[in-house]
C-alpha cells in the first residue's frame, strides 16, 4: 500500500465522516506513563501505536501514533472516539464493521485498516491487564508451561502432525473446542496453541484474536484452507506463528516447532 499524499480527486471522493476524523486529529499523540501500550504492523506495512489511560475498568484516554495511509489514521481517531469512556468489555465488543460505518464506509481494500486498529487496541488492553494482574496478585502468577496445546475435534486424523510436534520434546495437550483452549491459556499458559479450522464453537481466527487479549505471549497457529495471500489478509494483526494446511503432516509439525524454538530463543 502506498503512503503517498492523496490526490485532490481522492480526497474529494472521501465520505464527510472520514474527512472529519482526519481533520480533527483527535486521539493523536503520546500519553506519559500509559497504563496500557501496544504497537502492531499490518500486512500492508502500516503500523499503529495505541496507548491507554485507565480509571478502574474504564478507558479514560486513548492516544495513537500512526505510520501509514489516511484510512489507518482515520480508523485510529474513530476508535478513540468509540472507546473513551467505555469499559474494557464494551470496547472489546467493537467490530471492524462499526469503525467502517462510523467513517461512512471504507474502500473494500482498506477494511484491514480497521482490523489493525482493533487488534492493536486489544493488545494495549492485554498490556494493561497484565500490569494490573502483576500489581494486584504477585502471590500467584501463571508462568508459561513447556506445552503445546492442540484444539481439534478430529485428533485421530492428525497423528502424523502430532508426531512432528512431539519431536520438540514438549508436552502435548489436547482440547476439543476453542473455548476450552482459551480456558487453558488463562490458567496454565502453553507456549503454543494450534487451532483447527473446524471447531464446534466458533471461528479459529476469532479465538486467536481472543487469545491476544488473554495472553499476548502465547504463540498461535491455525489450520486453514485459504491460500497464503487470503489467509494473511484475514489474519492480519493476529501475529500468528504459522498457517497450516487442513491436513498437516509430520513435516509441518517439525517446521512449526522449529519456528517456535526460534521465537523462544531455544
């Protein structure tokens, strides 16, 4: 994506709502000593830094810095307008479609700008939650366990893949739903969660997004039938460790744990 200054024709074609967000510059800047902070880069090369000031469970201030196109900048301002004064729970219910509507409609090829904004917000909230937990409950922490968790309802079909994962020497654990995987992540965090494409309770990419909010340090991989480009677009901002085929084999398992070891510095 180009970060060039838009032409007069392009500006003239933009919705009024989007132009208002760009002109206002609301929520653009830095917060001293923020309670939550995160920075993410999308597949297009745009990056966003989000900082939060919290009052209990309520977002009192949000400031952002954007390196990217005008649509990403507008999404950051629109997001700030939506979340300031909201509880964390309310903020996490915001979807890309809500940002799109507030801006009068984003071009189809710029909807990923809204996803980048929301994913960065989720990371910033996760950062704040981690700080709260550390400050309020030092008596008990949940250290990362040397475990790989596989969320799938078709375990027998993945025998070769599991053999590849087992070559890492890490303990393998299995659950049959996305919700069960998130519960494990909150209680005994594994180093890696692999989400199957078909889960009985939802979309694996949605669970990967929720995982960021629970513990952004846990790596995730997803089995998905889409080609690399389509998958990258759908999973932008999730920071996934791997995109696996629907029927991964032993080689796929070995390659995934090799990437995991590299990320963990093992």
